[in-house]
């Protein structure tokens, strides 16, 4: 993998596929990982409404413990770029994110969820 603008050499490494469903489980299995995700995925991972009491803070602590981070690419959702929708991240979460510059990496409307759905419908 060749680094592009905004992605330092230290962010390039192996690509690993896993069937773990939670990013915290992926981070435990592969410490020091950098996960490449779309902005929409980040908003789900770090939305406290998906966690029971105390689970959200525990998940954040574990991501730090496993030294995980997220390389975040903006998306186009319903015709609008997510770069205009700034999520109100808690300060602790900000340090886990490496947000890609849309000048070098324009937002995409490609959705892995839609790709999986299309394959399952085929």
C-alpha cells in the first residue's frame, strides 16, 4: 500500500480481514491497528445510544489500551457530503480519529452495506 496525501508512512501496513463484529474485539485481536472506515461507520461506532450504561466508556478505554485508531474517509449520504456534518465527538474520541482531507480524498457514495446487500440479493 502506498501512502497518499495526509497518510503518513506510519499509517501503512498489512491489511487484515476478520469476522469479529465489534471494533473493540478487532482491536484486542490486532493491537496497534488502524481501521479504515467511512464517516458514517464512525458515527455508529461512537454513538453512546448503542451501548448500555458504562459500556461506551469501557469500549473507549479498551480502544486506547489496544492502541487502536481509525482512518476516517468522508462519505456522500443522500447527496450530501459528511464533511459538512461535524459529529460532536467527545474529546477522548477525537484522539482516536485520523480524518482524511476531502481535497485529496473526495467523499464517496460507495457503501459497503449496499455492496453486501446487493451480493446477498443476487
